C-alpha cells in the first residue's frame, strides 16, 4: 500500500511539475492587423460602437485585459512593426519610414524566443522587406500585399494563393496549430492581416453588410483645422479633396477594371487587384457595387452631401474589412479550444497604429493626434489576467518585445527601450510606471504630406513639434479630447508649455534620439508646400 501511495504521489508530482513548466512558458498567439483604430472596436467604446463592428474581439476583451492608453511610437506600418520586433524606437532600429529597409540581422524578439525554446511562425503582412529571420515557419505578403488572390513569399519561393487575404492568413494560422506545431515546444504564432488597410476591400461575403444602415458620423467630420498649427491645413488626407472616388471607393468600374482616373492616383494596387480577380469573384463584386453606383449618380450630390456619401462608402468598406478580421479571431479561438490549447495560450489583439475614419475629415494615420496615435491592445491570459479588466497605464508598441520575453522567462537585453507589461497583466500597479510617452514621425515629404514631428503625451496633455516648420501644438485632452483648441502660445499655459518642453527634451535624451530636428529654410518650406 505504502509503495502504491509513493508511486501515486510521484505520478501526481510529475504531473504537477509538467503542468507548471508548461505554464511557465505559455504559448502566444499574436493577432495583428493593419490600420485598425481602437474606436472601430466595440470594446473600446468609441463612436462606432453602435454598429457592433467586432463581437469576437469584444469577447476576447471580456476574457482578458483591455489597455485604454495604448500608443504607438511612430504611426506608420513598417516602422511600427520594426519597433515591435526590436523593442527599440525607430531611430535605433533604423526603420524610420516605409522607404527604409529593415536590417533583419539585428536582435529581434522572435530570435530570442527561439533561443528560449519557442517555436515561432509568422503569416501575413510583415512589411519589413526581405526574408524574415527568427521564424521556424513563415509566409509573408510582398510589400503591402493584395486583398484578393495574393502572392505570398515563403521559404520555398513565391506562390499565388486564390482567395481573400484575411481568410488565407487565417487558414495558415489554423494549419500551423493543427499540423505543423511541435507539441514539445511552446509557440509564438503571429497572425498578421492586411485588413483593414487601404483600399478597404471586403470579403465577397461581406459586400452587402451594413447596406441597410447609416454609419454614425464622427463629430469632427467637417473640421476645418482652424485652430491647429499650419501642417493640419497642408496635409493630403482629406475625404473631401484627397479620397478618390474611383481609386479608393471603386466607383464606376470599367469593363476591364482599368482605373478611370489614372492621372489622379499614382498607385495602381487596387485596380491591379481587381484585374486579378477570377470571373466569379469579379461578377460578385460588380453585382454588389453596380446598383450602389447607379444610385449615387442619380442622387447628383455635391458639397457636404458628397463628403457624407464618400464617408459612408469608405466607413462601410473599412468596417466590412474589419468584419473579416473579427471572424478570423473567432476561428483562431475556436481552433485553440478544439485542440485543448486554450488554457495555456495567451491571445493578443493589436494593430500597427490607429486610423482616421472620417475623424477631422480625414482617412489614413501618421499624426500624433489621438485617433492615429492609439493602438488596440487586448490580452487574454487564462489564470493570470482578470477577465474583463482594463488598464489605464500608458503603454506602447515599444513594450511588446520585452513583454513577450518576460512571458517566456527569457532575459531582457539591456538595449531594449520599453517596459514589460507583465506586471500590469498580473494586476499590479507599479508606482514608477512611465508618466509620459515619446513619439516621433519621420516620413516627409511623402504621400499624404504629414510633416515630420515629435512630441510628448502625458495622461492629460500633449505637446507636438513640427520642427522643420517650427510649428507647435499643445492640447488639454481632459477638456478637449478632440484636440480642437491649440493652447500653444496662450499666456495662461506658459508654465505648462515650459514643463512639457522639458519633458520632451528629457525623453529625447532618455531614448537617445539625436536625429536632425532643425528648422528648415523658408525657401525649403515654401517649395515643399507648393508641391
Ligand atoms: C500606401 C497607401 C497610403 C498609406 C501608406 C502607408 N496608399 O502608400 O494610403 O498611408 O501605404 O501605409 S495605397 O494606395 O497603397 O493604399 S502603411 O500601412 O504602410 O502604414
Ligand atoms: Ca498600417
């Protein structure tokens, strides 16, 4: 009997040991989309919530922690991803704007996770150019990638895959979980969608979604940027003047899917994509948009009514593309459940930056204003994160690498510049958590014409410096969440301005950002603005 008891307790303790070692290195599924603004997620409580755009992402938030104050360091695709890979600001990892190439030979978190015993895989949009390093398996879209029948680059070469990109990437993730996972290792699976990036092409099954409703409009749809510094009036991302009804909204599709206004739009990607459709795909597409286009012409709109129509078509396509993503989340969660992996797998939802969905009259991102500065960050960690909890602490994409490494029990290199959010996930409330974040955007002059700027945001205030033009903005986010009243230069805010400038200077030094921030000559400023 005693022997039996000993054997029994041995078996129990081995079982407990292996359970605790598995829990020591939980699996991570990182679902990452392109340009999905938090206010287009129900759980984030934004003005699009009434449309119920994301029931499955909301469910994830209900089972995990939602980070309300989650920000990027540089609001554009490639750079945001490079920050995530390295845990370093753009000026340190070398990928400051989309024109740069990522140096894959540098230290990245997937390489460190591999060393810590993880199996790593990435599927979908990388946007870092070159072949990914640090992954046991991968398949990535070349550049921005296509929504329909995309090419994908794999270790075996380039392949064209028929179907809708979000579904294809989800298939790959599901296949990894079901077929190619190494059962002896924990894994990091990165599921990286192109959606809902421009040109906001929905899956065929979603082409009629929202047909029978009016999208709510943002309060600032008709903003005229009267109180902003000059850059907000010189940009090129207005729904009114810069969103092209053919290129962006697919109006008046020609028989051969040739862009009817080729002079206006330099980029051919959406039209090339339509031309790649199979006859069946293109028929469904035409059948959906044809009658809507006819109604548009009959209405003969102009002025604000035309802006409203463009906004409706844009917001609906954007949220239709989001719907595909939300269904992807559902499939991944279901697969984890079916495979019995749910309890030991952390699931994260995030996107490379926020986006303007008509806010301030705009589309696109790049600015340090709230809508594009914010990133969704939702984490489900069974047994650790309190379901349905919210964190108000300021976090950034700069923190992801260190968070993943701490989850894996791996050492965090000294040269990473973020903070692991694991203490926040455990419900701790560290007093010495950061009180401000640093931001720096570099891509100028370039598409959408948002000038270079850096800035600092605290819980309440934001200071921005468009240094090439010597233009500044200061906002009180508590009294002015839409950032409509620029307080810079207001004598009542002199002290605060001085404090915020000091904070900006301190952060620039702390992160060792010595990039050129000189004011440009008047000739340069005039020349760039007249382009
Ligand atoms: C393309 C888009 C822009 C977008 C950039 C950056 N034009 O140039 O609207 O701002 O990418 O996007 S498009 O005609 O190709 O859609 S990002 O996702 O890489 O940040
Ligand atoms: Ca992006």
